[in-house]
């Protein structure tokens, strides 16, 4: 949202209003905010969106670890010895997030902006665990959704978007429990996890919904980086290994999807014929290097270490629970640390990235290829 706070007023100043808005995981929250505030002055809209993010404290996302973790441990041990049949679905209990999203007062504005055509389509990306595919829940004025993409295993479903769709899109495996969404007939449907598990950069859904140009806001750089000069000699612990898996699922695929778009644009620019593809100008905004966000998370956490941990023992416990070595600790922390200092740092970093991108691109920021 820090990046969007620069991009949205800039787009509006050029007479370019986003009409197709697609988000995955935390991006699903931002997609809903952009669509719900589309009828406001852009500066007023971004101020309100930033205010909402700054007001999201940890106790509005998941229950305190000091009260929830013991219950998780007891249930897990009971299952090991064959007592009870309640599965352990997550480490954290996101009941507060469900209440926060359900109480979001801009849901009517979201539906109204779509009904009145200010926004053509809003979609959130989920991963259907039973079907092993990406499912895109779409609220749109159009009567039909795009056909299924069998090759990429992406299907589209009409929906009146709600807090449950966002919960499903942001259900990071292990950290948060899967969410069950009703099917079209109202009966219990599939269980869903974070959409980034299979599709973190929803380029294909955006194009399928009619987008002709793309703005991609990312948390990692697009350009390849050299290998680090110093490797961590320590073996990764359980959480370090998990961080590598999450990074591969939520980050690497996002960057690869943008690079795939770049390759298609290059082929078309070179005169490739006999293809149904078309060039798609895009604007990519992300950090200049990887590791920026984990470093911000680690910096914010320093205020809760040592004697200072006494003022918020739950944060100290989160620091202890999340293992990892080197950057993997900060990588995992960045998904779960909802503290004011970290939120402010993220917003400031996003603004800097967007401003640097626009300054570098000059008068014609839309690009067909990176670099």
C-alpha cells in the first residue's frame, strides 16, 4: 500500500483509473481497499487506506501466542497418543482477523463501485486444496467469468466478495488454518489456502479479466542478483527450511511470472508470428534488492529484545517461536509481525520504490521489457 499510495494518484493524474484489480494474500486486502475507495479523490483514498493499515495491530490479526500456543501443543500431543480427533490446522488463531475484516465498513462501497462500473472486476486468488488448483473468485459486472485455464490449472468463480474470501487468500500454510468456502449452490465447498502457493503474481487472471496494461507491485526485485559473497555456515533449522519453501512458493513464482511476460513481449517485439499472444505494457514496482523487507522486520523487532521484551512478552515469544538462521528468521517474521514500527517502515519503503521507479522510467513509464 505504500507503493500504491504513490501509484494511484499518479495514474489518476494521467486519466488512468484501474478497472481490473487482482490480489493474492495480503495483496487481496489491498485489492479490496483500492476497489472500495475508487470513488474518492485519490489522495483521500490512499490516506484512508494507509490509516487502516497503520491501525492493524497484532491483536487484530491473531490471538496472543501466550494463550493460543498451549492449546495447540495440547491438541497436537493428544493426536500423537490417539486421544481426540480434532486436527491441528495451524500454529496461529486468526479469529481477530476474521472479526477485523467482517467489520470493514467499506464493503458496501466495494460492491457499489463494481455495480456502478467505477471498477470492472475485482478478484482474489486462492489455492483449492482438494482440487489442487488455483481458484480465482471474481466480483464483476460481467455475466460470465473467463473459461478455465487447464494448462495452468486456474479456474474462475463468480462471487460476492467477503471477509472469508480474503481469509482464504491470505491463509499462509501452517501459520493460519485453511478456510472453507461454500460452493455456488450454498453447500460446503473446498478448503482453501494462500493463493500464493500456486500463483503469487496474478498476471494471467488480470489479462483474462480484460486488463490491457499491468501494474505489478512486488516484495522482491525482478532483476537477478549475484550470489551472496558470504554463505551462512549453519545448517537451516526446521523454520529455516520452511522459510525456504515459503519463499519459493510466494516469491520465486511471482518473479518468474513477470519474467515470462517479459519474454513474451521480447519475442513479439522481435517479430514473432503465428501466435495468439499480444504485447502487454507493464509497470513493475519492487525493491532494488532482495532481503529489504526481512531486514526491516528484524530492525523493528530489536525494540522487543532484552529487557524491553518485558513490555510485550508475546512479541518476545513470537521471536522465540520463529527460528531460522540468518535472513530466514526475518523472512518468516515479515509475514507475521504486525507492529506499528514495521508497518510504517514498509509503507515508507514502498513509497520510495514507487517514486524511484517512476523517476527512472521518465515520461513514458510503461515498458514492454525490463531494463
